[in-house]
């Protein structure tokens, strides 16, 4: 049975959602029930050098206001700190906290566990073939969530 291109896109999206939803359930079980996928993207932008709401917004292709709301949540939950910039009192610098790095490490462990479950379900060879096929189709570089504009990147641009 041949599927449409739209079916393929939806299957890939479904695979992504299955992994992310499973990760959120597992992170909640590990004590991070207040963590969301968007939080990881914002924290990775901070790790990559975004030190203000404007920078985070640019990197994630969202408004400064949306970035500021996410940052406020991350600060309130202890995943990110916002401290005065010693070189400019009008600015605050963002940094991922020890708790923020803990949740990122926990997330990586969870995704490794989920990958292992997929391997158990379809077998090591089939999963390796799936991964190799995706590398052939999209390249072996993973999406860099810290790269400016990766979310809204124009496929025709540079």
C-alpha cells in the first residue's frame, strides 16, 4: 500500500509526538511535572548564548513577549536564573541553573529509554535501518535547537 506525502509527514510527526509525549510522562514521574518541550528549546537557546528575551525569541522564531513569558516560567520554576548584567544594569543575563541542567540530563536519559523501547518493539535492525534512512533523507546533523531561527527557518534561504 502506497501512502501519500502528507501521510509520511504525519507519520513522522506522530513518531515525534509519541516520543515527546512519552518523555513528558516519564519526566513527570521523575519529579519534573512542570517541564514542557518548549522549555527545553528555550533553555538550549540560553545555553547556546541567548541571554535575553529578545535573543531567545530570535533563536526560536517567536515574539519577544512569548519568549519573555517562557523565561518567566523557567525562572519561577528554578530552571533558569535572570541576574543583573554587571556590564549593563538595565539588562538581566539568563543562565541555565543546576536544576535546569538536571532536567536536560534526565530528558536525555528518558529519550534513550524510549529509543530502547522502540528497538524492543521493531527490532534493532529495523530501528537502525529507519535511522539510517532518515539520515539519508535529512542528513546526519540533528536539529540544533540553539541555532537562530531554526523553528521558522525558510527552506529556500541560505
